[in-house]
């Protein structure tokens, strides 16, 4: 199982771009990378998923280098409401194997 | 999008009683669901994998007789905390994936806050 490592916390200001990097050195060939956002007392919410290169949706971008041993979640122009814990998960997209959460990154957005 | 619903969202019980938490996939079928537990300011910890029509598989250190899991249908899994004690107070979260494939996304419920007095 690919273990993930993220910074414990990050600080940012409103309107800035935030990049959160996750290391997953032993990612397997069939593994996808998925990022989730969690607010206090809520279940995690899907942000974005990717396999390689770059993926973009309406809320974030995901950058994955060629070796896939890391990934970077990019949040453009964060607001106070983006203050949350962000988790990256690595696992096979279609085989129903288990997903283990790492420590996550607590993003604090300041006014 | 696909939704996973948990009930109840909050429950308070006395020590020694049992509490059941339900997890439903509302618009997809899930042969496999996962139960997590989260203590304050900590990450989610996988407790067990719930398999429709068969026994759940538990992570190391999780007591299967303490946390009973039943996955009787393709849309419902239940977690029963038996003889609950204050140390069982936690935030319990279930998740599920669409058995038909779809995006492969793992959907999470809203969580259930258990407080044992």
C-alpha cells in the first residue's frame, strides 16, 4: 500500500494560490491519486483525482510529475472558507482495496 | 453526484448500551463499504471493510465483537458499537464506491458523532 506524506499545516492569505504537495514514493502502476477536503465534524469531500500530468476542474488543479512519486494540489485564489484539512489518498481506482488516510494538511487561510 | 448518507448524525448514550449507525448509498450500489473512526484533531483511521453478503474484515487492533458490522444489502451497511464506553466516543465515518465502476471515486458519509457518557 502506498503511504503518503504531507506537511502537517500551511498558512495562507485570502486571494493567494496555495500548493500542497504529497509524497507517495511507492505508488503502484494501477494507483490513482485523489485529494479530499474535510471540514470539522464532516465527512471528507472529493476535490480532484488524477493519474499523471495535470488535471484541472472548477475548484483545483492537480500536478503529477512523470515519476508519479509525488503530487501537488493547487488551489487558486483561496478564501477563508477553504480553511480545512486536505488529504491525498493513493489507491487502485477500480479494485476495491482499502484506502488509508495519512496525516493530512491543515490549511489555515487568513484574512 | 453519488451520495452516501449516515444516520444518526449525533448520538449520546449511556455507558454499557449499544448504538447502531447506518450507512446508505443513495443512488448507487456498493458491494464494499468502509468504516472509519476519527478522534479530535486526528486523521481518519480505517476500522473495517464491510462486504455485502459476507463477513466484514477488520483492521488490526479493532475488536470485531465490539464493533459489529452488517452489510445486508447493496445499499446499506450498519455499524453497531456494543457495550459502549466513554473511550468509544468518536466521529464515525463510512464510505463507499460504486460497484458498477463509474469514476471509481470514494464517497463519504457526513459522519456520526458518538458521545458515550
